C-alpha cells in the first residue's frame, strides 16, 4: 500500500487507540494535549516515510514515536509536574526517561472502554455525544463529521469543543467503569452507539463510503463492549445483532446514483449472508437473562426483514414485535412502521384506519405511508397524500421516491 493510502488508513485505525491511552494517562482536562501529540506523530510519519520509505511495521513505528513524543512532553513541560502529577497513573517520577506509556493491546482496550463511558456522558446532548464519539473514539476529522451531519465545519468544531469543555466542567474521570457505573450509564452508552449507527445507516449524505464507515465504527465500539465482561450484557448483544442485520442489506438499499431503494424493491442477492449469520449469533447471545430492551425487539424486526420469503408468518412476527415495541418505548416512527406491518397482515383497509388515528399531519412519512396504503384502493386519495408528502419532504432522496410514486399513480389513470 502506498503512503498516501496507508497513512489515512492507519489514522482511522490507530489514532483513536493512542489518543484513548494518552487521555487515560493525562486526564479529562488535557484531551487536547493527547490529540496534539498523536497528530504530531502522524505528521512525523508522513514526513519521514516520504523520505526514508515505509517501515517494516508501520503500527509499531507509530507507537514508538508516540511514546517518545509523550515522554519528551512530560520532561519539558512544567504544567505536568505541577498540575497533573496526581493524575498520572504510573508510579515512575515524571523526569524518568523510562516512564512507561503502555500501548499494549490490553491497555488500549481498557483505555478505549474508559473513553466510551467518558464521551457518552449525559451532561452533553445526544448530538454532542455523537460528534465527540466520532472525533475521539473513531478518529473522524471535522470535515467528515460535518459531512455526516450535513452541517458546516464551524458548527461541528464548536459543538465538539463545547462538549469537551462540558466534560471538564463536570470533572468527569476517565476510568474503567465500576459495576454500578455500568448499570447507571450503559443505557446512555448504548443509545449513543445506536444513534451513531443510525447517523450512518439513515444518513442522506451522498458519501456512501463515509456512511459505511460510520456504521462500521458503531459496530466496532459495540464489539469493544462485548469483549469486556462487565459490559457484555444481553442488550449489548441485541444492539450488535440489530446493526449486523441492518448492515447486511446496506448494498441493496442504495442505487448507483445514490437513490434509496425501498425494501420490497431490493435485490436480495445483494444481502450479505455472513452479516446475517453474525446477527443471528449475537441475537442468540442476547437471549440470556430476563432483560428485554428495545434493541431486542428492533433486532427481531430486523432479523425478519432478512428472511427472503414474503410469508404471513414473517409479517405476523414483525407485527407482534412492533406491538411490544410500542408498549416498551412508543415513538411516532415506530407507530408508522407498525401500521405498514399491519397492512401486510390484516389488509390495507384496517391499516388506513389505524394510520389515520395517529394524525401525524406534520410528518411527510405519515402522508407517504397513507399514499402507499391508499394506492390501488383509492388512487385519488393516494395521489393527494403523496402530493402533500412531496410538499413537506426535505431531502432529495425522499422527494425522488415520492415523485416516482406519483408518476406511477398518474400512469394508471
């Protein structure tokens, strides 16, 4: 691999590992110092490798240089001698050149786990947690995060900095969570990972590579939790199963021109069987104990969407799971999706009655669903609903789908 490909690839995989270890070492108030050291390490790699060529083991080279830069920083900066001495988690004196910067696989895993619980702190908003997770836990740059959020880099830069400052104000400790902290904070951690995955999977950004990377990073963070005994919980496995099932249909959801392909129109040969099998494995692991989370129910729904046969059993199971999900955690989108499943089980007429009870008239998905339900049942009403949906839709992808439905209806006249 050429340097111009290797260094960005290593940045994505190694940046967050080294940052996590150094943040764990320095404490929350000195996150920027950790980031500067690691960024400087990659700058050195870019300059040195361009002249001397790529080393035999690039990752080991990065770790060695990061260690040396950290030791040099510790020796020459008085701030660490006066303000951080009690925070450093090693017993060696700060002026000792042999101070250990532990970049072992185990310490990297422990540090990343500690950082997950630090970043996913409810003192920040969901949006701030996701942006900070992308930056600190996943190694995404400001421009990439701005693309993912369909925002500009100034907004994202301010959002990340405010999130860091809030963690400092709250004096959040970077440490492996205790059993009680796992119990108290796991819900927030899983929610952040879930939202991070959704940001990629449902993103309207045309950057397909970035969207896949967001999903992959969410799955990587979930797997880090699964690998740790204290966070390897049924709901963690359920979330991983959900992400595997959704990811299995990633290639089939988008056309070459970036248009979204609806479920019933997807090419099933593009579904990834390996990810479906992995999802089934994690769903099985999630069934231990008495916990039933929304991730269990959503994973069950996602599983049945990977079953290719359009059978009554499939939609009856999906409807039952939606019924339970509405009881456990109601949301308008869940209610809308349930109505579609209801139409597959009990027919369009009953589904229309249930859908109109929701009265979500300010939601274009509501009108789009009614357009679909009225199609071939009352095409005039269907057209009215689709036209209302089109006037309310914000993204080009949604407008495209609705416009196609309108064209199909008009061609039937």
